[in-house]
C-alpha cells in the first residue's frame, strides 16, 4: 500500500473508532438505565385521556440502532474521502522532494526544490536537501576542475620529456649529460606533483589517524626545517607561540605548517624580506598565522590562491615555485580537521594566512 492509502485508512479508522466510542458511552451511561418493562398506572374512567406512550429500552434501541448504523457508515465514507484528500495535501511536498531526488540522480545537481510554506518538517527536509545539492554541485565542479588541471599539469612534464627525447634522437651531436640532467629535473617535478596529489587526496578522504598534537611544536619543527632556505634567500623568520593542543594527524599538520612557511619564504621580497609565524591558543580554538612581506596582491587574486594549481603573478618563473598545490593542500587538510582557513592580503604587500583548528579539551 502507498503511504497515502495508509494515511487514509488511518484517518478513517480514527473517525470510526471515535464514533464507536461515542455510541458506547451513550449505551453505558444512558440506555442501560432505561427499563425494558415500563408500567404506567392510568385511571380507566370514561372520557379520560389516553395513557401517554412511555418507550422502554427495546423501543429506544429500535429507534436508535438504525440511525446509529447510518451515521457510522457516513463517518466511514467521510473518513475515507477526507483522509484521502488530507493525505494528498500533506504528501504533496514529499512528491516534490522525490522528483528533485530523481532529477539529481540523473546528474542534474543544479535543480532546487525551493519549497514554500511554513517551516514544518517537510520544509526543513527540503531545505536540507537543497543545501546538500548545493554542496554536491560545488564539490563536483571543484573535482572536475581539479581533474582537468591535474591532467594538464601531469601532461606537461611528459610532453616536455617526449620533446627532449625526440630532439635528442634526431641530433647526432647531442649532449647526453645535459639531457640526463634535464630529464632528471622534469622527473623530479612530476614526482613532486604526484606526491602532492596523493597528500591532497588523503586529506580529502580523511583517511588518517587522529591524536593530540601540540601545534606550536609543529610550527617550530617546520621553521627549523626551512631555516636554511630562509637564510639562503635572506629572509628573516620571527616565531612566537604558546602550548596549544589540537586533535589531528601530526604528519598532515606538519605539512600545513611547512607549506605555509615555505610559501612565505619563496614568495617574498628579493631582499630584506621577513616571515612571522605565531600560534595563539584561544578558549575553544588554536590559530596558526603565517605572515610575510612581498608584492601587493589584489583581493581577486588572493581569493583564487587556495584553488589547485593557482599561483600568484610571476610566481611560476622563480625556482622552487612548487606545483601550485601548496595552499590547496593546506585548505584540504584544514577542512579535514574541521578548521577554517583565511587568506588576506597585507596593506604593505605580502600575505597573511591563518589556520584555525578546534582546541583539544
């Protein structure tokens, strides 16, 4: 049976049972107190009026039962018809939700229910479904862009390798050592890109074990690792922090700090640049902030830096420019740890990137 038929039968059953209970009350509290044999003493004198008719229980039953049965039949029909109409009206929003579900199953994620009316359970269900469709649409679009960009980025080193091999094959005076060195650099970049894609996929799937991690120690470890690079580029690193425990993957959180500090060092001023690394513990959250000096970036450009394979102006022409996944990996890992990422341009130039994570109680 359909839900509408079940609701119809339920409505009709409630009405009929209510009618039966009312009749039972009439019988229990009224008819059973009427005697079946009624004796009326009346004077039998000539010219006296006729004795009045006094009904007994049988008379009342004969008069009441047929009409009660007729009324019960009416209540049954009324319950079925009214229940069918009411059930149809109640289930109308559900039919819209079902239609939207089938539309989404066919691959159209842009459809929205946009259910109107009061904020009842059906409205909440429809709004929740619309929110889910919006998130799915955004994620699918992001995955499609990511797949297209990843294919392009992976295709580039392979195409360059093929070109080098073709040129070397046609050149009898080729320099084998130079060819090997160039192929080694291209292969290293392809390996770096593949490893970054694996880290990004691992973070998106949340396939990691969580444990308490002191974010300040993680930041210090990342700074110590990248200190030689900072000295080589003449960048000064300033650190400050306090003990701040979060729950997550030590390796992935170290990846976050390393990516942020590495970007801050590489994309800095040619001379006299600086990087500030701070860890602040609040009541319910811990904030890791990495700020650097550098060229001034527009808000439009800053908004795209967390997208995969997006790089700032002139960033891909410098050495150690990476593969364009640094901030994308940070964003994915932060999201996997139920945190928030904020990227802001500094008024005098440079970026300020803040990662806010829930603090371990």
